[in-house]
């Protein structure tokens, strides 16, 4: 008897769909954050590794310089020891010559005329030898002192290089440990980023699988609904009538009194004609041709004037007849209008 008005609605997410969407968004944000942290940690690790390698190069250089200084120290100490021994030898030689000179001088004092000349030559020769030995000893002492000072300087330099090498090694070890820690953090961040990516992928796959399942279910439900609608339409078309029941009808007389009538709404095959009878199984009183008409619920003014649950069958064109009907409940009113 009536015309249904449908309104298009925006698709509304179910709580489960909303929760999944929120979960995917959170996992996407987490992945982005973890990837950023992993990239930053990798940069830091690369920087720390470069610094560790540079520090190791410095340490190796300082170690080489220390080894060279130590070798030079050993060489200078050997030369100083040789010079010391040479100086001792020169001193021993000088002492021996001095003793020989003293003995020769003593012998010269007791020499007779025959031996005096040879004794004088011997003393002169020994005197010259003593002078040369004394000069040689002074040179040997000077050389020994020079070599000693050079050995001390070499030892000082070697000690300085040792301390610098130890400091460089300490710095290199510190940089190595920092590089290892940075690498450990970078690996941790990389694994967390991989875990976040796997979680996001799993959530997306779950959502896609759920969407596919829901699409299949929706398609099946739509097909079922279409089949049921087709079956219902066919049943309606094949049924002897579409709907029937009792309604109050306002009379056409001057008084416009309301009387109960039994209505039967015919199907499409019978042009949707609505027939009404005195009572169920009683004499036919009339019919309503619904073509060009529409059913409306009573307005507030109509309800005040005629009561609740009213239905007006109104012509589309102005000036047409109005059929005034009333159901006994809101449910009945809705059934007749739809």
C-alpha cells in the first residue's frame, strides 16, 4: 500500500574492525620508530667503529715508536757500556804505565855511569807513554760520559714513548669497547625493527584474511538475502493476496462515520488493488486502485482530529480522493503502509 524510502548510509566499522585498524596503525608507528632508531644506532655504530680503527692506528704507531725508542735505548746502553769498559781499560793502562815510570825513575836514581843513559831513555819513553795514556783515558772518560748521557736520554725518550703507547692503547681499548657496545645496540635495534615489521606484516595479513572471510560471508549473505527476496517476491506474486486485515474506514457520507471493514491488498498480478468488505467473508463494499496513490501516516493534526495509527491514501495529483483509514496498533499501521 505504501512506498519505501531508503537512505544511503556511510559504512560503519564494527568495534572489531576499528580495533584491528587501530592495532595496524599503532604497529605502523612502532615500525617507523624502530626503523628510525635502528638507522640512528647503525650510524653511531659506524662512527664508533671508525673512531676505534683510527685509535688503533694511533696505538700501533705509538707502539712502533716505542719499540724503536727501546731499541735505540738498548743500543745507547750497549755503546755506553762499551765506552765505560774502554775508559776502565784506559785507566788500567795508565796506572800500569805510571807504575812503570815510577819504577824506572827509581832505577835511574841508582844507576851508574854505564847504565844511566839507557835508564834516562827508558824514563823519557815511559813519560811520553804515560802522557799519551793519560790523554787517551781523558778521551775515553769523555766518550763514556757522553755515551752515558745519550743512553740516559734514550731511556727518557723510551719511557716517554712507552707512556704514550700505553695511553694510546688505553684509548684504543676504550674506543673498541664503545664500538662493540654501539654495535650491540645497533643489532638490538635492528632485531626490534625486524620484529616490529613482522608484527605489522602479521597484523596486515590477519586483517586481509579477516576482510576476505568477511567479504565471502557478506557475498554469501547477500546472495542468500537476494534469494530470499526473490522467493518472497515470487511468493507474493503467486499468493492470492499481498496482505489482509481489519481497518477502520471513514465513510463517504456527510457524517463521515468510521466503520470496521476487512481489507485485502492484492498482488502485482491484480494491479495492487485494495478491496474492502463489510467483514471477513462478507459482501464487497468497494476497492482502491493504488495506481497514482501513496500511503501516508496521519499528521499530528489528523491524529488530533481522528485518532492514532491513521493511514491516508492520497492521490499524487492534486484534487484526487483521500481515503481515510485507521489501524488498531502501530505495528498494524506499519505493516499496511509497507
